[in-house]
C-alpha cells in the first residue's frame, strides 16, 4: 500500500477566517480554490505584470512579451503537464492509489494559478532590479557588522542583540522575487489564499537571513531565498498545514517550475527575432552549433529542424517566421511536457515528500539537452546583447537612484519616523514628510500592522522597527512597474 496520499497535501484552510472541519464534499473543495482564482485574477499584482519586463525593459512593442503575457503562457503549459500526469496515472490505474482520483480540478487550478503568480514578486527591470536593491542595502547595512544606520551596527555591550542585527542585515540584503511573492500575497495584498495555493509558489526553502553553507541534500531546494524573516511565522504555519518538512518543497511547485522553464526558453528567442537582434536563420545556426552533430530522428531533427524546414518551404517570409515559432513551440511542448510528466511519476515519492533536490526537467536525457540549447543561445545572444545590457544598466541606475532619493526616511530616528507615520507629518522633517506621502498606502499599512505587534519597551524594538521600515522601502520600490520607476526617477531627479 502506497504511503502517498495527495489529499493530505491539499489544504483549503486560510490564514484568516474560521477554520472548518475537513471538507468531504468534492464540490465544496473546488469552490475554495475557485475563490483563490478570483482573488488572484482580480489582484493588482497580476495587473502590474503587464508593465513589467520579461527580457526587454521599457519595451513599447506590444508583441514583445511582458511578465503578464509570459505568465499566461506558463499557465497553459502547467495545465497541460497536470493533464498529462493524470492521463498516465489513469492508464496505470494509480490515481486512487495516490489519492488523486477526486482532485483533478483542484490540482489543475492550483498549478494554473501558481504559474500565473510565479513572477509577481519581481521588481522593475527583473534580475537587475533585484541586484540593485541588494547592492544598495549591502553597501549601507554593512554585512561585516558596521552599518550606516546606528541601530544595525555591532555593539560590544549588546552581544545578545548583535545576533539579531546580523540576521536582519542579511535578510534585507537578500531581496528575491520569489520571497517577495510570498510577502506580497500574504502581508501586503492580504489575498488570504488557501495554504495550498501559497505553498505552490514557495519555490525555495531557504530563509533570506541564512548564513553559511546549505546542506548538500537541499542544495537545489535552498538555491535562493524563499521567504523573509517577516513572513517566517506564517511560512511555518503554512508548511505545517500541508505537511511539508523543513527545507522541503510542495510537490506541485515542481510542475510550476517546469512549466516556466519550458515557456520562457522559446519565448525569449522569439522576442529577440521580433526585436531584430538576430534572424530566424541565424537562430537556427546558433541552435545547431549548441546541439552539435544531429541525426535523423533525434530530438533536434524532430523539433527544430522540422520547424525550420517549414520556414524554407513557406512562400511568404513574414508568415513563415510566425509559423516557425508556432511549430517550434508546439514541437517543444509536445516533447517536454510528456517528459516532465514522466519525470514527475518516476520520482513521485521524493516529489511528494518534497525532497527531490532537482528541477523536474534536470536530467541527462535529450529533452534536457534541448532545453539547455535554448537557454544557452538566449544567454549568449539575447541577454548579453548590447541593447538589452544598456537598458538593464539604466534600470540598475534607476533603482539605485530611487533608493538614494528615499533614503532620508531610513536615516530618521525611530521615534521621529513613528511620529511622522502617526500624524502624517513632522515639522522638523519637511523633505521626509513629502517622501512619506509618496509611499503606497497599502505598503504603509503593512508597516503599521507590523509595528503594532512590537513591544516598544523591548531592547530589540529599534532593530525590528528599522527592519520593517526597510521592508517598507523595498516593498514600494519593488512594487513599481518599469515605466513608473523610470518616470518617477526622471521626475524626482528633475531631468526634464
């Protein structure tokens, strides 16, 4: 008898609200996750994805993908993987054995919505935005113990607080889009999603304040920060609810990750052709060079060569380019989705346990090689292209500049900043008052609620207050769209 029962991994409970006894009615369970869908689809975080970059920042061409159009494509692939897994398990009469026989609608919805949300925590300008935030805070908070801000500097007479200072500094210097997504849905937007739905986007199990080596058995699962100190208690409650052990991963997250890998590798190449970084013919040669010697009937022949042959036989070139990418995408998905489903089933015990320390598509088969050549070509010829790098450098400067502009708010003594928050003004801080007025209301509410839970007489209050104030800055800057960040920087730098 299998010890795997996916019913135990499905939690319809929410962090806020009355906790009910376990639901046994199948449609009542479906309604819980339909509610999640509605909350997610109507959230501001999803709408903002339409003006956040995928690869090409500040892009005006509507054909080139944004984070939103990319996420919609990931959503479709994730749904397809779930259906393929179900089809295979049904053919082997194993659905009931794994407790999956009545969960198809629920799991499909969970994966789809996780795919749609997977990028919501990303700051403007993508990974360069992350790097800019981390560089700025690392420079000013001083990981070595000396900080520009007194409350976080090492004090020999306060050894009991120095460990907390180090933890807070490390946490603030490890901004990460995946961790910000958890903070966004729970702390800032308060979507109050089911624990299972949030568990799906908890991609990595390492806290942002982690220092030192990660255990070898969790090297992949702890590759990046997955949550912040601010959300640690919530994450603990969440993982307990879905029976997820420390440093492990929720099983459906592997599917979301695979769908993202399959989707972006081709999309980035198509957008590069749309941007005229290279032609389809050049792309074919790049892919062939990465693959190496090809043979009739191998995966390159079945996926890339067939699509390219269709282009050569097309009478009208522009239509042929569209068809090339359509067939490249269809052929790739047609090969990689079944492979992902097969890998899920082959490793279902480790995946169910959450200890599978690899990406779902990470193996030594031809499918992984195919995925690799798409990624390698993207890295060599798209991400490193001068036009992309120039905009990324601009984005890096914009994020750094905005943090410099708002830094006076971090320099204020805690007592004065709290007065500013309470009265919405401070007579001694005219510039800071005006900067505070520009912050988003929902981010300020998150700060106020966090401070309300602190004891102002506790010796650690100053450290925690500064921590949540810094989070307020990071929340505001990272929540901007590319265009808003660009316009705000120009406006405040008086460059017009």
